[in-house]
């Protein structure tokens, strides 16, 4: 600090010191706060602060930040004293940076200063409210701090004065900070979910690294603040736009030129709103498109075959009308009207009748495909504007995936959603209208004129569009789709949907950035080969290795989407997008046929050939890549020394910001969805296990609304501990790429086994359990003619006793040989275990007849939960080695087409208490008793007696049945 000096009276200077001391004091005191707590805590309470919920020393040997600063005296007090002292320099640092960068007419410095202030306040929040004090508020403030770190970090880089050293340090430190978040999350998952010894220590190292990098980033301001002398007076004129710190050198000019495209142009609110509107409009496109198959699927689902409504999928080929010049001219010149009319696909939720609703969605799809094709064609004459439209279209897909993750794989603005099941339809529709108005505010660049791009093949380009859109829709419209492709049961040896979904988003982000910044690199045969390799690994392998292939394929698909769509926009839109969407529709039908082969004409020819679907997809994309490469070669030959036109890439920084924001929003949703349940059964005091079986009909109720909330309520109110769900595989385009089990498991606090994945060609079987799943295997039972029969064999830890649970869906009635073979297979599988067992199943047989006597036999060792119930055909509960105490059938209301069957069992405490299976007389084994002779904890809820609630009531017997044995 310079000595105090008095100057002339007019200057009014009493004390002066260099502005860099604000930065250095902030850095020193901040580091002192954390490091003093670490040193004192390690010296006084080492074993206590390295202890976590699973392990202690020596498995864990380095403390986390929160344990160090928040749990013990005196280190907590030392930390809080120094962090309080830090607040003064911190606020001064934010203020000086604002003064340094503020210019007349610039709004960005104000926004950055506000984010810096909020960031400072939230820092005080999570440091003074520790996880021990209030875990929720500590986490909320910590997330808020990280969220506001993004605009602060980005803003500091963008507004940085022309100082190459400061810019370089800021970029490196920011990259290090956000890059550290990835391993940080990974090792936290290893600790929290997988309970890996030592993982929390590694996590702690990355957590401390974040602290060091965060403080170091702010320390870089010392290089800028040297221009200040705190009186406060700017002695070098930087705040007036001139820097006297150094004379520009060749190196400086080169450095500035390298970052000029990204940082040179001022952020403007108007431009930011344009990009936000564009991306949201792209999100609306994907929301409408992805809802079409889902709404169409409702009709063959209830008709049990071809319904005729399937023809509505052809509404996507509406761009073919652009081949007619008057129509093309009309659409291009009236893009706003076309885009606004497409919002009928969102407003469809207002239509109660499913038939009219699906037609509204079909009209919306037709209008949105037509409008986007016309917009891209119109803007194709201006590279920057075309790139902006392409990015809006594709980044909208990423936004859709983020929204679906936050809403447990449902899109909140789909027409199967409404307020009762978590929909945000009205809000989404209003925002969509505003976005459509802003999206179309620029006049079209060309009208009905012929397209100017003559080189290359429009047909080959359409092939690329067809394959690309199918791949994006079928694999990337939900982050859990490819994770479930590689899922193979317990113990978990691969990614989990609600924990690792961000990896897919990160791969999509990397692909978009590569496609924007290196289009020549991604549009090569080498990149295509890498993408094909990823597709092969995803198709052939499971667990983490299969998912690594999925991430490679993800990055390639999003990267190649930018050049492929840009190239297609420069040709006849009727061919590239009209024919392209037609090919997309054919592959959609192809990927439906491979699992629905038993119900569609020609289905057996492509039975279970997902590998053919993937091959077709990549070949179509390859045709587009071939056309792209050929066209680039032709252009290069015509222009021996082509002059590269300067492209206005100002929009890219906004898109990069949107990508960053979407990643942060996903991580916030990821944090909120992180598994935190205690998984407690409802009546542990009675060693009770309540098991249920329910065919959920793909989570669409009788009125075409998503049914997860209503299912959740019934399962919870019936106090079901273990439930098997059938017809539960929703990970296809026609089912919306959804996963009902995620919502049910997380909301009800249950473990989940999704069962055979979507690439196993079944209609799905899933298991939810309040008890830990020790092991599970998936089975595809013999099905030589009809649909595949999925089964799960899981071993649960029920009050310390291993209990086997089987979830099974038999083949349809039309294939008796399939069902006979399946009954023999399953009977042997159930008979192979000596442990207490339960079968939750869909058997397609009459009680006491035919295959029933294979399932209930000495081979299986299983008993029927109630042999006197002669009203069954599909759902059955069988058991062995347990004491059955109750059985009930509960009406479904309008949720699905089948009831929920529930049985109660008492689990033996030891092997000596196992209930004999075939030695007890039938009269004793099936003796019923009045409810009043049953213990209170073993009874079914009384709320479903009589008329019940919400049309759920005990039926068939009108009341539950209770048993003595």
C-alpha cells in the first residue's frame, strides 16, 4: 500500500492505493478462511471430519469442504470470521469491475455486476448455513451460487479489457472450474449411490479444487485493477475506453484477433431475446412432433390392432407442398401465420375428445414441418441467418430433453398433459405464441424464387435428413432412452437414468459446439466412421461400454446435424424435407414393426431386428454425408482459391450461452431428482410385504391423459411394498420415449428394475420395491410365433430374508404353443430357487385349467394366492415359502384396462419358519378368516370399501379376503 499523501485541496485526495490490492486482499483472506479451517480441523478433529455416512478413516482420509467448515468448533468459527472479512473486498471487487467495464449504452456490465452481487450473497448463505444447520437451504444456496457463477464468469471474460494475460488466465481458470464439476459429480455418485469406499475422499479433492479455482478466477482482476488508484480515480483512462497499460504488440493483436469473433461484439438484450425465442420455438417444434406418435398410439392400443389413425404420421411430409410454386411463395411470404397455426398442436390439450385431439396435433405437426422447411429455405441465402435457424431447431431438441428430464420423461406441454398430472400447457402455449411472433419478425430473404444451390443431390440430402431426424427423435429426445438400452439389472453395472442422464446432455452439447465451430471436421468420412462405431457398440453391448458407444453416437449426431440441415436448406425444400420426412416416417414404422410384428402386416419379416433399424439409420445419414462431401469437393474444384466469406457469427455466443444455461438447468433438476429416499416398507413391525401386479397399458388412461400421478396415488394409498408393472416399456417414438418407473420409484421411494430394455423387443415388465434389490436377471421366454414374453427374476432383501420375486407377461391368446412353452420355462425358473417366492404375472389362462396347472405345480412349487377366485384370465399372484394373510382386487377407474391385484404376506424370520409348500392340506392352506381376526397392521385400507375413492374400490369380492395359514 502506498503511503498516505496529501494533494491539492481541489483534488480532495487523502489516501490512495492501487486497485489491485482489493483483489489481493480478497484472495488472501478467502484462502485464509478455508485453509485455516482445514489445518485446525485436521489437527483437532481429523477422524471426525473425514467420517461420512458410510465410511471413516482409513477408507476416507481427506475431509470435504462442508465437513471442514461447518461441523466443529473452533474451525467453524475461524472460517466464519475470515469469510466475513472477505465480504468487504468481495463487494469492492464487484463494484470496481463494474466501474472498469461500464460504458454509455452498455447493459451487460450492469447484468454482470448484479450476478456478482447475488453470487456474493449466496456465497454467504451456503457458508453460514451449513449442511448440518439446514441441509436443504445449504444445497439451494450452493446451487444458486454455481448458477450465478456462470454469468459472472462469462461476463468477466467477455468484458475483460484488452489484456491478453488476463483473458488467458480467465479462460483457463473458468474451463478448469466447470471441467472439475464433471468428476466432482461422478465421485459423489460413486459415494452416495454405489457406496464406494474412498470415493468421498476423491470427491473432496475436487471440491477443494473448485474453491481454489473459484478464488483464483477473481484474483485475475488484480491485472485489471492496476489501472485504478483508489480515491477512487481512474489514472489511466480505461473506463473511458482507452487503455494505457501497454503498447499493443503483434502477439497482443494476434490474441485479440483470435477471440474477436466471439467476444468483440457487445451483448444486446434484443439479440438475446431473439435467440431465446428461436430456441424456444425449436423446443415447441420438437414438443409437437414427439407428441404425434404418442397420441396416434392411443388408438391401436385400444383397438388392439391397426386403427386407421396411423395415417396421421404422414402429416410430417407437408413440406412436399413447397414443390408447387404458388404455395411455396404463399408460405414463405406468410411464415408468421404458418408458425402460429402450428401451435394448434399445443392447444390440443384443451380438446377433451381423444379423436379430435389427435387431429389437432396432426394439423400442428403439418404446419410446423411446413413452416420450418419454408423458413430454412428462405434464410438459406444468408449463411449466418441460416445457421441461427438450424441451431434454433436443433438446440430446441436439447431443451426438450432437459424439460422431459425435469418432468420425469414427460414433456410438460404435450397434449397428454394437463394441470392434474403436472402439465404446464397454458404457460407453454403463451410463451410459444410470443416466441413465434419474435421468431418471424424478420422479413423473408427470398420468396418463391428457385433455389440458388445447384450442386449436390437433393435426393441424397433428403436421405440424410430422414436418417438424422429419426436418430435424433428415437435416441436423443429423452436422456434415459439409451441408458435403458444398456440396462441389465442388479447389481448395477452401468449408468442410471436419474443420475447419469447429464452425460447424454453433455455429449449433445459437445456435438453442437463441434458442428458449429468445426463443420468441415464433422462432415468427413472419419467422423462418420466414428459415429458408426458408436452406433455398433450401443447396439451390441450393455452396461458402461455400451453407453460409451451411445455417447460417441450422440456427439456425432448433434455435430453432423448442423452441416446436414444447412446443406438441405439450400436445395428444393419439397425434396429435402418433404421426401426426408417421408423416409423418416418409414423408419419410424420400421422401428415399430420390430416389436409389434405380431399385430401388423409383414411384421414377422423384421421381427426383433433393431440392428437393421440402426443400420438403415446410419446408411441414410451416410448418404447425406456423401452428398455433403461430394458437394464440397465440387465447390473446391470450381474455385481453386476460394475466398472464404466472413460470416457474422455474433449469434453463436448467445447459442453457446443457451447451451450452458440448459446444462445448468439440467444439473439443477438432476440435483433435485438425486435419490434421497429411505425406502422404508409400510409395516416393518409386522414383517409384512404387500405385493401387487398391474398392467398399466403404457401409462395412457382411457381419455388419453398421462396416468403416472393417478397410478402413484393408488399404489401409495394401498401401501404396496412391491409391485410388478406390465406393458411398461415406453421408450419408443410411438410411446413418447417415456419411462413411468422413474416418477413412481422416486416419488414413492422405491428401488426399480426397468426389466428388458427397449432394444429387447418386448412390451415391457418392470419391478418397483421398497426393499433392496440384491440381484436381478432378465429373461425373454420362448416365443416362436407371437410376441416376446418378458420376465424379471429378482432377489430382494426383505427384513434380512432373501425373497425371490418374478414379474412376467405371457404371450397373447392367439398363440397357444407360445404360452405352453412359456409356462414350462417359467415353472422351471420358479422351481429352481428354494427361497420364498412371489410371482406377479399376466398368464392368459382360466383358473385351474390348462397352463395354470403348469404354473401352479410341484415343478414350480408355487401356490395360487386364491384358487377360489374364478373371475381371472390375465393377472395372477402366486407364492411359496411365505404366510399369505390377505388378497384384494381394486378397480382401476379410468387409468387403464386392468385392475390392480394386491396380496399381503408375512415374511418368515428364519428358515425354520418357512411355510411348507405342498405338505399342508388344501383345506388348511386356503382357510379364510374374518377381518377382525387379522392383526391391524395386516389389514387392507378401509378407504376403498363401498364406493371407495376416485372410483377405486374393492370389487369382484366387494371386500378383501384374509387367510389363516
